[in-house]
């Protein structure tokens, strides 16, 4: 595999979960705004693809935005569509939009965070714990490269999620509280490059002083989808270059094969029901 500056990374086949390359994938790391992949997937799963509802920004959603957070400066009482909030959370990594989405989906930020942790448990993740829907730094908000890849693997099965990841820009219309339009643009260099990275589905970046630079990307070629996660990168450009290098490595050095079970020499497996052996 290529040499990366990321302290942890993993390259995973989305269809099978097979790991193609890894570096310290099970150490606890802060995910920063790659957290929003879980948030957005849960919101899309819950809304059933209907992004038309109008949301009203609460005082609590704004108050919960931590100092120095990325945001689109939503104001209490302001209304926006669910679609606008989703794009703001993805493209602008807006923590205020993530809070609004959480309150809409679960009634409160706390209830939504409980849902995030419940989903992590359902996915069998044992080294992931969420403290908020945005990725704002908390000692109680962590995951690993492996488990973030598994979250992404699940998220890609949620209808509309993969299409969302590939978005580049969005214009949010003005409203009585904020009359001016808001222009949103991704910072994902693999999407913005001319041409974009071949087969890129999309991804999500993150940064906090504690997490350093983080990135999740997915790409598809010839029916194969690969997921790459890089955590704790020292420089912003490293996360994009590292993801591209790992994806190149995966597509160039691995191909799926079908094996005839009869030729694998697998041992017979017992079939047991209620403690009684029924056969093999």
C-alpha cells in the first residue's frame, strides 16, 4: 500500500466488508465532521426520501453550536427545508444545520444522539460513541477507522445517500429572517478536480484541533465500490491525496473472484437446533 501521513486509515470493499489495506485501524480517534455521515444517513432513513418538510430553527439548536464551529449562521425562528438543512450539513459541514436535523428527526438533540449510538450498536460497533450529531469535539465522541468505514458501508445502503454524497453545490433561498441566498460548495477536492476522481461517489471531510484532518470517500468502478477512511492527517491536502492513493491501490491491485465451494475444501458444518444436532 502507499505511504500515508494519516495516523489511521482503512480501505474496504463495500460489498463484502473485506479490508484491502489498513494502518492502525482500531485505535480510538476523533472523527470530527465525518460524524455527519451517520447523522445524514439516519435522517434520510427516517424521512423516506421526502426532503420537502419545512423546519423551524430552535433556540436550542443554535445554542448547542460550539464555539468556532462551522455553520451557516442559522437564527432562531428561521425556516428552511429539510433538503436545505441536509445540503448545509454536507457541503458546508454546518453544525447548526446538523442540530436542526437532529431535533427534527428525534425531537431533541439528546434523543437523536441516543439513536446514533443505538445504530452503532446495531451495526456491531464496539469502539464508537457519539456525543453530538455534528462531530464537535468531545472526549466522549470517538470511533475508529474500521468502524467509520462500517458506518459508511451501511449508509451507502440507505436510499438517496450515495446520490447525496456526490453533490457539489446548493443554493438555499432567502427567507424573512435571512433574506439573502446562501451559496454552498463542497470542499472535497476529489469532486472539484477537473476531471473529478474517476468513479467517485463522494465523501465527507472533517477537522478539529484534536482530530486533525479526517476524510471518508467512496468510489465505484465496474460495479465495485471501495470505501476509504483516513483519520488524524497532519495536513489538509494529505487527506485528499491519501484517499486518492488508497483508492488507486485498491482498484489497481484487487479484483473480485468467484470461487467454486467444492474446490475450497471447506469442512462440513454441523446444523444444530435447540441443542440437537440435525446433520451437516
